[in-house]
C-alpha cells in the first residue's frame, strides 16, 4: 500500500537554487519507492532567486498545498518604497542607513529562529485538521528556514505523526548567525529551540558528514546522512562538451558569489599566470555575483576583457555553459562551516564528467568527494602558487575528460530510495 508523506518546504518552484531542487527531486522519485508525497509550501513567498522552468519538473500528479505567509520583509519593503529588504542582502551592502541597521538588528534579536516564524502557528492549526482527514503516515520539514522545523514539532506534539527533520545547513552553529548583531540570550534561545527539534524528531537527516557529526554532538543521537545529488534526466540527451584545445582555457562557475564565497584569489592567480602571454583564457560566472567581485573585475582591464557575467539563468540553460567549459570552478566557503560545505551543484558537476577546480578546505567533505571521484582537487584560498599550477595544467592539457565510477550513489533516484527506507523503518503498512 502506498503511504503518504507531507513535505513542508519554504522553497518550491518558481524558487531557484539547490534548496528547491533537493525536495523537488525527492518528490519526483519517492512514488517509485512506495511513498506518495504531498507538498505544503507558501502561497506568497519572497524569493531571492527565481527559475520559472523548474515548475515544469513538478509531476502533474503531485498535490501541492499553498498556504499564505506574512513576512516582515513585506513591511520593510513598503517603508523603503522598493523590494529587496532582506537583511541577508543588506549585510552585503557597504553603506547601511539607519533603517537598514535597525532591520538587521530586529532580524537578529526578535525574529527567532528566522523571519518565517509567523508562518508556524497558522500552519500547525491548518495542518492538524488536514492531517486528521488525509491520514498522512509521515511529515518532513526542511530548513533553513528553521522555523519550518517548529511546524513539524507542533504536528508531532499534537498528532504523534512520524516526523523527519532535514537540515540543509546547521542551526545554532550556522555561520550566517555570526554575521548578525545577536544578543547572548537570543543565541541561547536558538540553541534551546534546536535541542527541542533534535530531541523530538523521529529522524534527523543532513547533507554532509561534517554537519552530521556536529548535529550528533549537539543532540547526542544518531543523525542520518542524505546528500544532495544529480538527476541524470536533467542532462540533455545530446549533451556533449567540446573537445579540449591545447592552449585554451575556458572556466565556468555556476551559482551564487556572495560575502562567504570569494573567487578573488582565483582571479588574481589567473591574471598572474597568463597576463604576460597572448592566450585564450576566459572565465564565466553563471549566476548572481556580488557587487564586490564585479567591481574588482571592472577595475582591472585584463580581467574585464576575460571575465563574463551573464547573470542568473534557468537550470536548463546552465548545461549550455557546461558544454563550452574546459573546467568547472567550485568556490567553497572560507568560514567556520567550510568543512561541511557541499554545494548541490558539485554532484551535477560530476555528472558532466568535466574536471573541477575548487577553492576551499582541502580536508573538507567536498574535497573527499572530488578525490574519490577522480574529478579534481580543492586548494586553499591562500595557496596562490598551487592555484596557478593547477590553472597551467588545465591550460596545457590535451584531454580533460574524467570517468568517475560509482556516481549512481549520488543519483536523485537512489537517494530517494534511501529516504524511503528511513521512513519505512518507522511505518506500519
């Protein structure tokens, strides 16, 4: 008998990014593993990134329940007379006015665990009644935003339903919180809420070995590892990268470049290694790029003529950039969570069989995945000489095709069956 699972997620198409793809893909493949997913998401969310094409991937048979949310960002946008009021965006601004500083302070100390907290109580009230009628066998919450775990906690307390909490990022140890002007008592409140979620959830899963170990240390309980992955169906049937031409290097990065993802060491190494030669070297940043990095490039004529910023494109369009790449670039964080940082695009990079040049923690989880796949290396941001050597190797290579074995374990279908197995351990047919 097919069992029903309610998946509570803030990020859902037309939202873009890896967070939405994680649960979009689980929803796609879970029915094959005996679980019928139902999505509970926001009716009027405020997304940083949008990808309208992802809506095409929502299975026609999938039931999606949309429930209204009130977010304080909406009020701030009205006060400012424009959109874009997220403190996460404002933190990257060099100049902040009194209104921006006040908004950041309020976000840090009054919106706990995050600004979506106002969605918790009305969602619990709505879903308690719904669950009594629909007979869900399990509930899954995914955060951030970690407020969604409080919805799961409320449903667990009121109905006793099987509850799985998915942590795509840490909570109390999340580096984003360190950037906020947070009072000590607020940090204690975060830890208290986190402890209650980790204690009361029937299962806790996360995306990387390091995050799993950290959560296990906090909660003194077993935490499951369920990485992100890639969907073979996403690769165009005719996908084929161009042949490597010796004496040419085309680097491609996809994703966000922000205050904690710094590509400037790579750009400096690129210039130092090749600026004295008349060679075909270029790099393309596909996605949202911080003003700081754009300004750094524009201030240098050599870089400005070789670095391209096409902006954010749909997930489908990304594969056209992959096909032109000689190597793919991965910029990992250089912060306290760096060791456990495994971007969702890493697995898609592996699926293309194009070599990867990464900046980050050489001992981190991403480095181990790349090493085991024979797909590339991770170099410290500070290793300018090492970055230059790797750039020269890629430039002079005549063949850069990689053949990574055992990638099936990272396919979205395989991961969905692993998730179903976790749920099955608790369910009674």
